[in-house]
């Protein structure tokens, strides 16, 4: 089973075209829906996530730790989730991050070297929730 760290910044677009950051309750619902869609093609997938408040203007973003088997399924659903279609690789320090920017936000994925350490990082701002 593979493990990946994911950070999602999501935007909702209103009928008049105005972009808004979703509430934490709305993000919670969207992550559960995403997990359900991922689970249809990858029965063994587990998602651990936390919703964090940004440092400015009361916006939110989500950190996820996903254990999965199907790479193609994961990347297709993540890019669809933010309305994007192409993934780009970039270097940040010694890490390689794969990102997808789309109409509804952005997704960054990165390799997890220390799963327990990443879970500790996620628990600093809030309590994680696990979807099986």
C-alpha cells in the first residue's frame, strides 16, 4: 500500500462568478464525498484528514494522509476535485511536490517519509478524522 500527503485549497464559485472559500463544515462534506469516489475503484483506501484555518481572512485548507493502491484513480479524482487536468512537478528544498491547479482550487501531493511525524503535524491545529 502506498502513502501520500496531500494539501488542498478549495474554492467555491457562486452563480455570479464570485469565488469564495468554503466553510470548514462544507470542506468536511467535500472530503467525505471525495473519499467515497476514491473508494469505488480502490477498496482498500483510507484517508486521514484535518481542516486547518489559514493565517488570514478566516479561510481554510485541508491536509490529508492517504493510503492507497491505485495511482491513476487517486490522481484522476484529485485533479477532478479541483477542476484541473495537468500535474506539474516542482522542488521545495529537498522535496519534490506534484501540484495541480484548477478552476476550483489547487492540490499539492508529496511523498511521506515519516507517517507518524506527519500525523503529529496534522494534529497541531485540530483533531484528525479517519475515513475507511
